[in-house]
C-alpha cells in the first residue's frame, strides 16, 4: 500500500492527503517529524522535508511533485485542467500558495498561535500575528478576491490543484482562529467555504482538528 510520510500540521502534507482523497487512493500515513531525520528518510526525501511518498515502485519527495505523479498514475478524477492556459493558471495558484502565501500563514500565524503554545509550551507573540493580519495578509486576500470566479474554483471549470494548493493554507488559518472577512473579501470568503466543504477537505480538517484543539 502507498505510504505518505509527514505530520498533520504541515500544509504540504495536507495537500497530498487531499489529492489522495480526491482520487480515492488508499494509503498508510507514516508520522514523520522533519527534525533530525534518519539517513533512511533522507534517501526518500533528500532535503529532509515532509511530505514524502512511496508506492510499490517508487519513492518521491515534495508535495507538488507527488501530486503531479498521482495525476499520471491515477488520472481520474483529473486535478489539473486540460486547457493549456487554465492548466498553467492552476499551477500558478499552487505556486503562489506554496511559495508565498505560506510564508505569512505558516510562521507568522499558524506557528505563533498553534505550534508555539501547543507543541513548544511557548507563548504566542501576538504582535507578529497582528502585523501579519493587519498588513501582510490583506494584499494576498485582495489579489485572490480579484481572481476567484463565480464557479467556486480558481482555474478552469473544475476543482483543481490550484484549489488544493490554496485551500490547505486556509485550513492552517482556520486552526489559528483566522477566517476571511466576508464584508471585505466576499468572493474569497465564499470560495474558501466552498473548497473546505468538499468531502476531501472536510475529512482532513476533521481528522486534524483534535491535534490543535486546546
Ligand atoms: N516544497 C516542499 C515544501 C515542504 C516543506 O517545506 N515542508 C516543511 C514542513 S511544512 C518541512 O519539512 N520543513 C522542514 C525543513 O525545512 O527542514 C513541498 O511542497 O513539499
């Protein structure tokens, strides 16, 4: 059976879990914390990061790489638009989320509000969180508000890797007690609600919630 290495708190692990659920692929979850990883783990994930993935043929690291592989090994249902431009747009939003949005939602909000108190017994530095909420996150939300269409997806006509890539970081925000203000960003708020209502997201959110509750 395929194996996914990582822990729930990682949005990148969450991304692969949602893709696996969308494609109906059964797998084992191997809890792996990306600190002082074993030499064996480095053979699968040379940078020592999570997630990593193995099936009966191959091992792979990196959420984007793993999701792209799953698309080829399990093409149904497709998670990448077939139209070339919409395909590129879905990849753009995956990259926008993984490469930039996470730098605010991860260390400045989720890490402060959830990881510090829950796992390190340290106080949250609320000034870091407030600066992120007041100054750093709004430009991202403004941009996404301008990009979200009425169909509830970010690219093409169907749910895609772009929606997964974005949606997982809004799960981190949710666990940190941060929502999207529907008065200021009505389309984005509706979009996030829609994405998180999918069975794949709902399952992951329900399974992770006990890890982060007080
Ligand atoms: N581009 C990678 C990023 C993975 C990543 O940064 N994972 C974090 C956890 S959320 C990690 O393993 N950090 C440990 C480290 O950087 O050494 C992906 O999409 O899988």
